[in-house]
C-alpha cells in the first residue's frame, strides 16, 4: 500500500528529559505507533477497493498523540477515544481485527454492525466508544472518574477533543465539573490546526487552547503532539496528578492533520507549507530514528518489526474479510439491556 | 396502610432504595444541602453523605452526561432535573448517548432522570412542560408517569432497579394534591403494566399522570348521565401496555385518550393509531384525543386553563364518541 504522505528529511526528536521510561515501554510506544500507521494505511487501501462501508476519517499524523496518551493509563483507568484516535484504541490493546470488522460492518465487530468506523467500545479493556457529537463523552468521563472515587478506586479517565471540538459548550461544562469535583480526568486536545475546513484562527481567540485551563481552575499543559516521548511524559504527569487527588488536566497536543478530514476530502484549504512541516515531523519516522540513534533498536530489529506488523495486520484484515455480515433482523434487537445481561466498566 | 402524598411517596422510594443499595446515588442542582427545590431529598445528605447526594454546578446536559458515566462504572444514579422543562438541555445526552449505549456497545445504563413536570401551577412556558413526547420518540429510553402515590413509590423503585435509562415524569400538580394508601413494605410496580382504575362498559378513557384523576372525575360525571366509563391508567409509556388498552376497547368499542402534553404528535396519537390498527373492527366511533393546545404553555390563569385538558373536556369528548 502506498503511503500517501511519506516523510522526508525527518526532524529529530530532541534529546530531553522524558522521565524514566523503561525499555519495554519505549518498545511498546514504538510498536503501537507503527501498528497504528500500518492499520491506517490498510484502511485507506481497503477504502480504495470499496471494502470499507461509509466514511474513513484518517488519523494519519496523530500516532504520537493517540498512542502516547493512551499508553499512560493503567488497566483500571478508562479511555474514551474520539474518531481520529485509532492509535488510542490499539495502544489499549483493542484488537486490530475488530477495527477492520467495524469498518466493514461485519457481524463480528464489537458492535455487531450496529455502529461503524472507530465507534467501538470494549468493556473488558475499559474503553467507551464515542457518539459523533464532539464533547458528549466528556461529562461521561467525569462521571466515570467520580464513580471510581466513590467506590474507593483510582479511576483516571482520558478523553479527546480536537481544535474544532474545543468550541462546543459541553466541553466547557465538563471541564468545569471536572475541576469543581476535582476528579482525575485528562482531556487531550488534539490540535491539528483544522476542523474539517475551518482553520484555528476562525475557531478560537486565545493563543493556545490550553491557556483556557486556568479559566477553569485546572492545570493546562501543551506539548509537541508529534513527539511520542513528550506526549507520553506529559500524559504520565497528568495521570499521576489525578492519582494524587490533584484533579484534572487539559493536555494540548500540537500536531498536523496530514490527510483530509475524511478520505474524500482533498483538503486543498490546508497550506502546503503546513503539510510539509508535518511531513518532516512524521511521528513514526522520528521516533524510529530516535530509537535507532539511541541504540534502543538495531536496524535488523526494525526490519523484523516491519515483517511482523505486516503479517499481523494482514491476518487481521483476512479475519475481517472472512467474517459474515450481520443478520438483517438483528437491526431490531438489543435496544434495551435484559436483567443481568448488560456490560459494565470495571 | 399508611397514607402518603405523591411527593412523600417519591421521597420514601428514593430513601429506601438508597438504603437498600449503596450503588444508588443522587445528583442535581440544590438537592443536597438545600434538600431539593421541592424538598424531596430533604435530610438525604445528612443520612447518605455528600458524595452520594451530589450538588452539581448548573449544566443539565452534564448532569445527565455525568450520570451516564456513573451508570457505566457501576453506580445507579438518579439525576434530578430541577424542572422537567430543563431536560431539553440534556436532549443529546439522553437521545444519542444514553439511549444507544446498549444497542451499539452492549453496556447497561442503569440511570433514572427525575423530571418534575406539568402545569396548572402558574409556572408559565418553562416551568410547566410535559416533555415526555420528545423522548417517547427516541429508541432506547424508558418512560414512566405515575398518577397515584402508590405508583409514585412503586414505579420509582422499578425504575431505579431497571438496567436501562428511565425518565421518571413526576407531575408537580399532583405532589400534594394526590394522597393515597402506599404499602409500607418494599414493592415495585413493574414497568410496562397499565392499570384499570375504574371498570366500565360504554367508553374507555385512557390517561397517564395528571389526566388519570381528570378521567376519573369525568367518569363520575358521565355516570350521572348514564354512561359508564372505564378508566385505564397507562403508568408506563415506554414500554407501554397496549394489551390492557386494547382489551378495554374491545369491550367498550369507544376510546378517548387524554394527556397534558400537546396534541400534535403526542403519545395519544400513538395510542390512537395502535387502537385503529389492532382493534378497528371493535370500534364504533373514531378514537378521540383530548390534549393541550399546540402552543407554548401560557402563563395567565385563564389562558392556561383554556390550554390544559380538563375533566369537562373529557366528558365532552366521551359524549361525542358515545353519540357517533
């Protein structure tokens, strides 16, 4: 499959203090940013073969933001990803085959075809999928963290909005609730500079979205969203802050939306210089280059990884393609939970 | 058996459920320290603590959103809208989020939203609404509307124990005006079960919430005119017990459906359509609806009286179908 935005002249991840990150985690981060890219490229490929039902909203370029944040959570924490957060799903161990089954509307998708693209959950992995209305999951996240605390557990919730979504009223309500109730909630603001065709200077007046955090009485932070180590370190700080009972964090990750809003969108409104800057800061290429430079990985291991990922993703696609479509009459089932049957977060 | 007001019955049900199950929590504006705008949660914070009786900031969509999250994570939240009218702010959370979480993801959402609804209290357009119609049309929300104090207790318990989102339409006008025997012990009124409040052979009067009392009053007046009306209290709007309604119509052959919500596209239209579709051969007259005008709720008493249904309007409708 052809990479639609191949990186060129990659700008290195700066040497900095990213906290003490064990090698296993460095490799986890590597695995998931690569897996995310690989799944994304396969999805684009499948879309071009008309094997994807409906739309495809690529998160190409968001890998560091989505993987770096989601990997900072523990198993009892809860992830509420949005439509461009494929990397968050995968980093949380959502099986890639479920992603493909979702996009193909198959009966074996976690939603059994009831919803599509990245609108999927996984109660065992403590993932709650979203609805299309941006911001709607934020008060839900606040409630989940609050419930955890009432039940005597530390449950950090993490959810996402984009630069566009940050304008929605419910986002402000939820941040206010989170601050007043002092819950461990991390809001990742994926600032990729465009909300569909709307550039940020038509979206907000503040210089940085995270500047608003002070207005809610909560902590705001801002990082290079194309540097997975910076993202991971900042996400860890936010999660730990929540665990210590010090409340919510707004973490703005600055990135670039490399492809259109959806694959149908040629995105001619995005200045080519921005795409070029994004290409040079490709999160996957930069991180791989960093790990090679630091000797965490050897070139042979990189090749090995590539082979394994191709195989893993090919198997996932195969599984989804072989899966049946749902029974038509299933459309009328499952509106309500029967007693004792519905799933719960844990 | 103890006699309680409708309001006391709601409070008692909520208190008993909170004692019975530590997962039951309340949230809303002014419900904790203040005891609630209608004092239904008076004393609750002292008994159950601030965490289980949570005073929230003012944002109805986030109150419901937060309650959804609490429900997903193992609590059984009872969110209060200070007035049912404000539920419009939570429309998205209810209709798109709460209502679809099981269908799409298999989660249970054991959430109750208490909605002090209804007019006749000089509340004007935004403190008198009966918004159940908007949510009746959604897929994935259950709705109950008690008319008696006993049902206020039993239906709230059932709603709290249901693993699905339930809108509980508590009618403000009935708070202190309805008073009846309420069993002291633990009991539930199952969702999806209507009740025949008065047997009769000449016409079926269907109602819920405030219109059950009106229908009973109408039935008393009709009896003096030689017409025996059967009054069916729906109690539960989703799921709705149509069988009881149809069974009644098959015997009386005439039906009048009354609700305080507006006429156009109100729940009465659904009941009328179902009767026509499933019992046409039993009908001797068209099904007639008595409902509020298709206007916002007006404020000044003569306007509001004209707007609202009444026993008199039900009597008139019943006589019309009897004469057909």
